[in-house]
C-alpha cells in the first residue's frame, strides 16, 4: 500500500514521488492494482521464485512470445545449458547502444536527474551532436 494512500470502498488514491495523483483498485488480498496499457507476465524462475514483469508491449501475442522466451530461458538454466548470467549478457548484447542509452535516460529521469543530450542525424548524415 503506498504511503499516504486513501481508501474509499475499493478505490485507492495516492500521490507518487513526482507529485502525480494515482488511482488503483484494492484487491481481495489488499494489493493495489493499477491499470496499464501493457501486458504483464508471470513465471517461476530456476529457483522456484515467482517472477512478474511488464512486457512493455500492448499486444497479447507479443506478450505471449516474451513469456515463452522467459520460460525457455528457465528450462535452459535448469538443464545446465546456460547460467542466469549468460542469459543476461546475451540479452544485453542483442540491444543496440541507442536502446540501452534510452533505457538509462528514462531511469535517470525517473530518479530526478536531467535528460541526456539527444543525438540526431542531419540530412547530410552527419551528427548534430555527440556523446
């Protein structure tokens, strides 16, 4: 339950760290449920621990593919084909530098830091700014 939250019937209202007013529904086990446009997945890792994560996709089919990928990773770890660290490294290697910088920028901005300078290409193909 968020600190400072008010509950009326099954509706929960609170103000987040950014000062934004948020609302959600109170579940039967006193968890706050917040609607999201993105699908969530749930699976159990190689240690039997339940994992939940946002897929950051709006399509059920795309979310199902991500869930299948996570379950496949767990099976490969359990069978000894790979380790958890190897799957993390492979996932990071498959992302472009711009994707990683964008993710870092969003995380820093959410933590209250400023934005990174943007890098964009001009019509001549030369960079207007750089890192």
